[in-house]
């Protein structure tokens, strides 16, 4: 008996997955909060995990950096960091300097 030719669901479009991953990484939104114009969040997340495991994201990043360097379009002096510098939203005045206060 021959094994089945197709196992499981068809994979999502790679370009759509990459666009969604880039949006997710840039926006910081949760996987389940992706806008509806992107593919299914679970499918994209599985693709992201598979690509990370196989080193595909590293290869994509290296290709993008190389291409941008050729275009002289990388500003290595510019840096960005994400940090929260605010009180807890519902902490009010009862919250001390230590969260256990």
C-alpha cells in the first residue's frame, strides 16, 4: 500500500507568512490579535517556529542585511529599545516602590 501523497493541511503562502511575521515583530501585538487581513495566526505561528528551528529566519535576516548594505541603506548608528517607564495601570497610590508593599 502506497503512503498518502499529502499529509495534513496545505501550508500557508510563504510570502504572506513572512509579511505577517514582520508585522508581528514590528508591532509587538499578540499572535491572536493579528489583523484579519493576515493569514490564520496559528498557521503563521507554526511557520515562525518551524523557520526559527530550521534557521530560515537567520538566513532571511542575513540576506536582508546584505541587500540593504549594497543599497547603502543601513544606519548602524540608529538603535531602538522598548521599555515601560510607567506605573501599573490600576495600581493607584496604594502601590509602594516594591510590588510586595
